[in-house]
C-alpha cells in the first residue's frame, strides 16, 4: 500500500490571533490557495490514486474538495480522521456546533487523561491513537496493493507515526506537519524487515508559488 497523508490547508483555528476556541472552522483565503495549489501539483506527480479518505471536519473537507475534483474521485469521509479531542471515548464525533475545549496540558504530557476534561466522555491521547490505529489497520485490509490519499490533521499524521513506529505512551519527539504538507508512507511486504517505509514527510513544493 502506498499511503499519502495530507494535512489540511490553513484554517482560522490555526491563526495565532484566533480567539474563537475549538470550533469547526473552514479554510482561510490562504488555506484555500494552498488547497488549490495542492490540487494542481499532486496529480502531475501522482497521476492515479485508488481511494481518497477525508476527515469529516470542515477544514479537511475544503482541502480535499479541489483535490477530489482533480482526480475525479469521491472522498469517503471518516470521523476517525478528525483532530484529537474532537471525538468521544467511543470514537464517535462530538457535534460540530458544540465541540469541547482543550485542557491546559498537551496530550502527550498526560496521555491517559482526557484532552477535553470539561466534557464527560472525552478522549485521551491514547484513545485518539486507538481510533487512528484502527483506521490504518483497516486500510491495510482493504487497500493492501493500492495508492490511498488521506486528507486529515496534523495530530492524525503524528499518531500515525506513533502507530507504525510502535511508540510507547510517552512520546519524546513532536512530529510537525505544514498546512497541505504531504507525507508518503509505504507498506513493505517483506517478512524479515520493517513493515513500513517512510519516503518523505511534510512535502510542500506546491506552495513555492504562493
């Protein structure tokens, strides 16, 4: 399986002066340009994909839309690809018009504590890793010999690295991804070596013209 994971374009919640809290916002004008540049560039480098999955959050959906149009493919939206803290313990999504606020600690600092403690039933970092890990393992079962694009969030990409690297609960290295950064990971079918191969992370050549 050839897996490309793409972080969404710049959203209003990414702005340093954003004061609206954790809300399901779409892309900024800059984010819209980033998504358009991605949709123009990637099909030139990767002419064919077999399936596209996308987080159900607005910023990811708006990033995926021009890319899906370029590939003439319909994305499959999956709540498991939502950003950390936006799902419940059972991995279902909180309502988009009533998202919980994050705690005052980073998830990896207290990986077994709720990231959104003011809402009963909020997930911890470990719950987040489980839902993303379940998604990755399902991809293997369904698309083992295919090329898959996943439009999601920086946190989803980060815990995917935790999953494939078999990282313990307390992570010691933060994995940072640029807006519309592309990460390519390959499932290697070989019985005596590593299962996964990282080809590149957070590739952003498509943003050079912006």
